[in-house]
C-alpha cells in the first residue's frame, strides 16, 4: 500500500514550491528595485524602447504571418483593421482599450461582410 504522500507526489509538490519560489523571488526583487529606479534613467528608457519594438514586431507578425483563425482573414482586411485601430488610438487620445476594440471590431465586421458576399 502506498503512503498518503508517495515519492511521486512529493516530487510534484517540490516542483510546485520551487516554481513558486522562483516566481516570487523575481517579483520581490522587482518591488525592492522599483523604489530605486528613476523614470528618466537610460536603462528604463532602453527597456521601454525594447518593449515597444517587441510589440511592433508581434503586431507585424500577426499581420503578415497570422496563425489560427486570423489566417483565414485576407491581408487587406487585417491591414484595414489595424489602420483603423491605430487611427482610433490617436483620435481617442491614446485610449488603448477602445482602439483595440475598434480595430478588432473592424476586422470582425469585414470578415462578416466578406462571408456574406458583400465584399
């Protein structure tokens, strides 16, 4: 008869604890460093630039090489949805949520119109 906490269960529990400790170690380090970092520091500006570049690359990849259901939408529909979303971002004073919803809604509308044969 196996014990209540067998060696496999103990190993799984140890992995979960190790993963949690690893995650909380970095979170704690981030909290500790957050009070010491100035918003205008060159390092933080570099991190901001890298994050914007990664976001731009992901958007470009989604437009040019989509996967899953997005691949069924024609390139023109994806570009129009992105352009309208980008325009909404600037017209709505950088309201990101509204711009994303407008861009996605435009793509959905174009897909429905195309499926109905109206485009």
